[in-house]
């Protein structure tokens, strides 16, 4: 399969379906250095009348450093299957500080707007430009405190929210 550029608006349905049901790879960096990790939290929508994608990254992730130092990031959904499961599992358990996850998973890098790294193996990919960044905080939990606060803070730092304008979309075509 190969990725081809597509209009994000015409793919909105497909993207919503994919992101609502599958984990994805969040990747940031440039042609020199980059890192990727599995994400489960991801939303697509509209903000300030722009198409946006929002992701959540804990500060202790290696990926966080790349999200901070770069203006663009990508979100890739891989085709469902065994390879996808293994990649999601490795990229969600190992840190790029210790493992070259791109090489380990046999992923092929390509670059989109702002030199954002993304993967040729993706079924769907979005390239986003950071638009809004904010930290999640206990004081902002307004409901379900008993469900969230007792466990959430214990697992690590509170996530930083990154909302990016969707500047490019890609979909896989068969050769
Ligand atoms: C299914 C799944 C979903 C995950 N979702 C997120 C997420 O949305 N945000 C986050 O910060 N970490 C998430 N993680 C954890 C990171 O993927 C994991 O800590 C990873 O090893 C971080 O890699 P890094 O240190 O190279 O950035 C998830 C892990 C899994 C297995």
C-alpha cells in the first residue's frame, strides 16, 4: 500500500470511524530525529472554524519532548492486523529513549508539512500544526471525580493537551 494525499473534509467519516475504534501512532520530530508512541486518546473536530485533531501526552513520555520542540505532529492509523497489534504494543510499552521503535517495527518514514514524520504503512494519516496547548489539571475535573481522581494522578503526570490544525490528510491506495 502507498499513502496518497487526500482532502481531510472528504475523509472525515473514515477518520472518525478509524479514530473512534483504533489506537494510533503519534509521531513528532523532523528528518533528523523523531519519536513515535501509541495513543488511545485522540479527537477530531472543529475549533475556531478549523479542522482539528487533539491528542494528550504525559510529560514523562519521550515523545513529549518532540511535541514541545516541533510545530507539527502526525497521527497515523495502521491497517488492522497482526503487524498493527505488535506495533501498537511495542510503541505503547517501550520508550524511544531506549529503543528505536521505527526501526524495530519496520516502519517506513516519510515527511509531510513542516517535515512532520509519518508512516508509509498507515491506512490513514493526518499531519497537524499545533494550534492550542494546555495542561490537564485536577481542578478542571468537574464530574466523575470518584472515577477519575483516585487512579489518574497515580499513573504519572497529567497529560498535556495538544490541539493541532489538520493541514494534511493521507489515505492508503493499493499498488
Ligand atoms: C493502547 C495504549 C494507548 C496509549 N495512549 C496514550 C495516550 O493517549 N497518551 C500518552 O501520553 N500515553 C499513552 N500511552 C502510553 C505510551 O504509548 C507509552 O508510555 C510509550 O511507551 C511512550 O513512549 P515514548 O517514551 O517513546 O514517548 C498508551 C499506551 C497504550 C498501550
